[in-house]
C-alpha cells in the first residue's frame, strides 16, 4: 500500500482510451479531489460499507476536517466498491487508506494516524509547510484561476489570446509549471514556433519547472506542431492519403501534417480510420500518435474529451 500513483497520474491515464464509466470516474475524482486540492489540503479517505475499521475512523476524520475547515482542510471520501478504477490507480490494497492531498499530489499517508490527536499533529506539520490559506493561499487560487482561464480559451481555439494570458501568469508566478506549459502550447498552436522554443528554453532553466510533467506535455505539443506545412504541401498529402487508403505510412504523414497545420479534426479522423482498418499496424502507431495528440492539446480540452470517446467506442464498443 502506498502513494505510487498521484491524482495527476489518474488524470493522465484518461488519455489511454478509457471506457465511458472509467472516464466518468476520472472526471468525478478530478472535480471532488484534484480541483479542491489546488488551494486546500484534502484528506482523501478510501473506505467501504462493509469495512468495520472504516466506520470507526469516519467520525474522527469528519470531526478533524470540521475543526480544521477554517485552516483550509477538506474531507473527500472514495467508496472503493463504487470507484474501483480510482482505487486501483492508487494501488489501494487494504482499507481504510487515507492520504493528504495538495495540488493534485499525495503529500502524506495518514492511514496510521487513527487517533484525533495524532491526526491533528500530522495536519499541523503539513499546514506549516504548505502554502494553504492566508495571502499565499489566495495568491495560489488566483494563479490557478488564470491558468484555468488560459486553458479554456486555448481549448476554444483562441491561441493568441491564451498565449497572452499565460505570459502574464508566467510573469506573476515564474515558478508555476502549468503557466509555462500553457504558454508554450499556446504559442505553438498560434504558429509562433520560435517564440515557443524560447519559452521552452526559459522553462527548462527554471528550478522546479524543468522536470514537471506539464512541461513534458508542452514539449510534445511543440514537437508535433513545429513542422507546419504550407497549403500546397498539405493538399498534396491529403490527396495521396485519399488515393492510397492501404498505405498507412502516407496516411500517418498526412495526419501529422494536418495536426501541425491546425486541422486537428482531419488528423483525428485519419488516425481513427487507420485504427479501425488495422489497429495493430506498426505496433499501434496510429493509436500512439492520437494519444500523443491528446496529451499535447491537453486532457481537459473539450475536443480531446470528445475524440477520446470516439477512440474508446472504436476500441471497446
């Protein structure tokens, strides 16, 4: 039993072609745990109706959460029978299992802190170390709101405006990986490749940002979008793919060019058609490319959610 998987890992798994029920579970977890943990310390309790020790622990957790509510502590409960997928992602092997979550990551295992005084002592230590509440917490919440705004605008297709928002957040909070990643992806989608490369270099030189998973996503997006073809090249590749439906190398080249040119619908349609025709071609290259596109665009993006469902229906329907 351990925190080998974080909640961000759970969100990331959503890119791997989940079925609809699993995707709904991820969405619930993101809403109930990940989002509150961005500004609060979340006590995450894995429990079940049949678990006697869980029932004994519940009143303790509820009382402590209520006592510490004004300090930025909230309680979230996951029924392992109803949310088996989430429990499996956290590799929960026995219950009760209790974690402290902050900014989408487990920061402490509270399972053995069964008594009220022991639990409060552990929370006091965590709260002394984490930027929760007060001016720091308010600043963090404001930054998270701006990042969410930038992601929403980028998802709506206005890359230029999103780049402006992310640039402001980077200036306000240069230690924020999500802002750097958003800026790089927005610049890349706007066709400002040189500026995106410069932004990536700056992020890689910033302590605490370079090794963040969000930056890896942005780097992947930049690689996919860097070689933007002109209209004549894209038209030629489109024609070749249409005329050679059994030549998957040609079809993959067209999908890559279409995405780089900003036509992600055409790229997804081509890759999904390839998967339907031969999902095992080149060790699943079409599916791997589509998953990489999902990660590059951003797993929260509405287009990604819709296209991922198309992939799930194709694979599991």
